[in-house]
C-alpha cells in the first residue's frame, strides 16, 4: 500500500538520501516501496540540536536515514550515557528508545526520542522554577 503525502508550499521532505522541496502550491503524491521518510517538521539539523535530548534525536535521525546505522551507535551510546547520568529519571524513555533501536524500528525510536525531548524540557522548566 502506498503512503500518501501532502506537502505545503515550500515544505521539504527527505526520502531515502534525497531532499525534496515543494514548489509554491500544495502537492499530493504517493510513495510506493521502502525508504526512510522524514517530513520537514520531524527533521532536526545540527544547528537546532541545542540540548542533550535533541542531540540524541539527531543521532537517531542519522541512523534512520543511513544505509548503515551502526556508524552512529558509538555516538548514540555516549550521549545516552551522559544523559542518564545527568537525569537518571529519564531511564524509562531511554529504555523505550533502545528497544526500538534493537528491534530495528528507527522511525519508532525517533517518536520515542521526541518524548525524551519533551521530558527534558519539563525537567529544565522545573529546575528553573526553583
């Protein structure tokens, strides 16, 4: 079954190793086959990865888009180790992400990493209120 995608004007999408940018009008197309797909709203750049959880998301994104995700594993585990040392309460989020990575469901790992980003924001907000 094909994946139906609608792009807003000038919106970008990554399909496999290719970035596609829409023209000035809304577009709908169907993707058939297997390839990693990321919409612009889910894409994080190195410049916008400005927190530890976002850096973890970025590395998972690189794994998801790579032909060989193993190249990113060392960086991922270093970032996760540092994150868990700083915030041990984040362990359930990390376990969920790790389980997704171990089962080769990197798109689901990205979704779980978004939860980690939200949790990190909550921790920072609570720390700055004190």
